[in-house]
């Protein structure tokens, strides 16, 4: 099996042919890469971990993580853009929470992996 784009020949062409249909679309892989870039920041991981415990406002997150409100807000904007957290206005405060259970699952699985 020849690949004209990279000018390589597969050593196991039958295996390559078998795996090829299971490969995600390239656009999805770029999205996955972007996801891991967002998750690759320790401050954002700390924010996500805190939000895994409870819905919190910027003031509470800043106090919990010993950060400025401005820094917390900046990171929350990135997490919202990545659809990892959502916001709900309650009175004068905006409370943040994880978008869904997938985020919590990913965090827990990653921690389990690190703890092995």
C-alpha cells in the first residue's frame, strides 16, 4: 500500500487497511488536540477540579486557589470557550460548573493514570 502524500510503503498493508476505517476524521483529531491543549494547563486543571466539587463563583474560586479574580476570570473564559464549564447567573453572582459528567470522568481517569 503506497501513500503518495508521504511516499511511504506500509510494512503491514493488510493491518493498515483494517485500521484505516477506525481512524477519526482529521478535523476531530485537531479538535481533540485543542482539547488537550486547554487541559494541559495546571491552573485550568485546578479550576476544573474545584468545580468538580461544587458550583463556585469567581470570588470563591479566587480565594480557594489563591489567585486574583482577574486571573480566574481569564482562565474561566478559556474553559467556557472550550465548553468545559458553563455559567449560571444567580443574583449578582455568576456561578460556574462543569459542563457535563464527561469532564469529571476525564479528570478522574487522568488522576488514576498519574497515580499508577
